[in-house]
C-alpha cells in the first residue's frame, strides 16, 4: 500500500509537470485567534470598503473546515506570473489569460492524482471563501509581506495561489520566517498611502477602486486613481524579493498588453477579452 509520503511525492511530480513553481501541504485547523481578531477588526473598521462578501465569508475564512468539513490537509501550489511589460496602467496579473481558467483545470488534474487513494477533494483558486494566502503561508510557500500578499524569496509577490482541500492526511510542511524585516519599500511606494500597520485600506487602494468598486468615483478617488485603468502594481514592483524574478513558467502568463496613450473604451474592451479585465470591460458596457 502506498504511503502518504509517496502520495505527496507523486503530487509534487505532477505539480512540476503542470508548471507550478512549488507545492506544499499544511493542516486545515482554524486560524489563530489573533488572525481572526485581526480580520474582524479590519472589517469592523471599514477597510474592506464595499466588499461585503468578505464579511459574509468570515467564518469560512477563519475555519477552512467550515468550507469542506472532511478536509484534513490543504495542498497549496503557486504559479509565478512575472514577465516584463511596458504597460503600467494595468496590473500585470490582468495582462494575460484569466488565471481562474488556467489554474483551476490544473488543480483538478492534481486532485485526480489523489482519487485512487480514496481522496475526496475541493479545489479553489480565488473562487471560494477560503483564506488562500494564509493557507499558502501556513504551508511554507512564502510569507505574508507588508504588502499583505504572499511573498516568496524567488519571485517576491508575483504568484497566483491554488488550493486543494483533501480528506487525506498528508505530510505537512513548515511555515517560513517572515523575511520583510525593517523593509518598508512597498509601504513607501503606495501612491495613495493605503498600506500601513493595520494592513491595506481598500478605501484608498487603487487596485480596489479600479477593479472591485462599482459605480462612479468621487473626485478625490479619481485623483488617487490617476491614469490607472485596472489595478496597480507599485507595491509589488517595489518589493526587493521580486526584483530578479524569473519569467513565468506557464505560457499562458507570458503575454502582456499594449495600449495607446489615450485608449478608447473599445480598445480596452478588445484587450480585456479572455483576461481578468473581461468582467469589468466589454464592448457592451464601453460603447
């Protein structure tokens, strides 16, 4: 009979073939009271802006097993999406094929490796209430930087995260030491001063205002946004760990967008097709 260690080896081999950068495993216990209190305080202070779903999903965020009661292990994978792009008005993650559609089929393929061994799985790629980045940090894929993102020594904050919850008990990896130290490069780089000791204030965050916010912006918010079209990478680009990031291993994340100096709505809509921008920009709502 195959051992849990051998199953994990098979998973890692499959993950590398699928061009994931790493795979780690952690437990599915509730997050600490300190983590839960920090999230509760962040929401109560209104720093989630209009993203009410974060409050509705609170219990599932702090308790992975409330999302999948049978879960004993969380398999965490990451995919580097760094590549050069001269277009800075659009966040780099949004300049290629929608990562949901790229990573989910790969997660399902990985999950299938566990089925012959009695595994029952649920997968998630930014598509569930799971607190994915904290699970990834718990597994040792990286640590949560002052930019509030999973940060890795090899490529800084330029990673997509995928999670597989399984009923199988697999060998666990250890969390890493937070290596941000006294560095405040990301905080200093934020143009709207949205980053601070309490995390990120979405009410000021250019990414939130240009991606999640629905409806018009106030004059003050428009000033914060400036020329940004969809997202903001300034805090990511400032991270020292991301300065020498290699190019993405997955071909789907190697493309970039080029827009004119003053793009029309039609131009943006055309560029948005099959990217994460498509949920906001399309020909029907830019006409």
